[in-house]
C-alpha cells in the first residue's frame, strides 16, 4: 500500500499577511483560497483551494458563466481583468453590471 499520501488537497495551511475573516478570498502564492476560519495577522490558518464559493467582484464587471476570473488582491475582489491580477478560477454563474458577488469554481 502507498505510504506517501499526504492529504486530499482540498485545504492548505497558510500564514496570514493581515487579519482575515472566515469565508474571504486569500492569495497564497499564485493561487487563491477561501479562509475556513478567521485568521489573525501572522497566524497560521486554513483555506479551501477547491470547490465553488461566492466571493465579491468588481460591480461594473459583466461576467458570463464560464468566464475566467482573477483575484484583485489590492481590492480583495474578483475581476475579469487579467493584467496585474491572479487567475482564481471560472464563473460558475453569470453576474451582471451592478452585481457585487459571483460564484466561482476555484482554480485548483
């Protein structure tokens, strides 16, 4: 039997660079996770790196279902703008102008 399995890979431990509430997006290297619990600045927390989550988005972006979404770390939200942002996943649903959140399938 294999003895080198570590875990299923659905969550990752990370060190918070700021105080974070539970359920918010967090940039971990070149990936995006969603915090599972509140984490204090400098503390170790856990973040989901798979699944579908509702996260804030730039309200003026028009997002089609299946569109690529990027994490704007400076504003802690998703956007359709790739330049200067981190690929986060794809839109699980459409979200029009004026809508401030969207369901995203995280990019694993």
